[in-house]
């Protein structure tokens, strides 16, 4: 009799586990289906499904100091991030659903005071980009600024620090711009 009781207990436990697995599978499928409706997400980027195309205009550099590589690198990186991080298709048409333009308004090195008030231990490069997002389907325009600061040793020249920091500057600003547009930051 104890063998039959153990056998029935085993069947009951197996049935409960199987039921839990089916419930988990059902919940997973339901989440997948519901996530596919309405606004889609990819890498935390929210894009209305009616938005299909994007045009990224050249990010002009109107700061006092102009790095000749910066604008092109930033423009290319923004376009690459959008086309690889969303389902939007790049276009050169003025009828694009999103048209993104921008201007570098600040690219300024400054000294920061370190331990000794007589000499700075680090310097800082402050970069600000003004972005204009034209949403043609909604006939709406959003504008915002993205600012980042990058510290570098006071023992190196600005040009040397700039060449070392350029990839980080472009990547950081691109991420901030992307997040403001597609993640509602």
C-alpha cells in the first residue's frame, strides 16, 4: 500500500510541475503577443509602428572651436545607431517620418581646480549638441540639448586629449541623443 501511495504522490507532483510549466509557457506566449501590439521595442527603443523612415541631416558644428572630424563622425554614428537599433529605414527623402538635424553649440575645454589651487590636475571638455526632431506624420517638432563633460589630465595638450577622447565623446553623445528620441529620456 505504501508503494501505491508513493506512486500516486509522484504522479501528483509530476502533474503539478507539468501544469506550472504550461502556465509559464502560456504567460510567456501572452507577453510576446502583447509586446508585439502597438509600440514596438528593441533595445529599450520605443518606436510607433507607423514610423517607418528616418532622415539624419549633417550635424553642423557652430561651436567656437571646431574639430574637423567631429561633425561627420557624430552624424554617421547617430545614423548607424538608429538603423541598427530600430526597424527604421534610412531615406534621403524630405517625406521621411522622422527628420533629425542638429548643431554642435559648445565644444569648450576648461580647467578644473585640483588639490592645489595653484595648478589644475584635470581639464574638462564640455560638449553640447542641440537636436531638432521633426515628426512629419504628426506635424510636430521636438528640440532638446544634450551636454556631456569629458575630463582629461592637465599634463597633456588639448589636441592630444581630444584625439584620445573623440571616440568616447561621439559614442556618449550618440547614446544620449538616441535615448532622448527613442526611450523618452
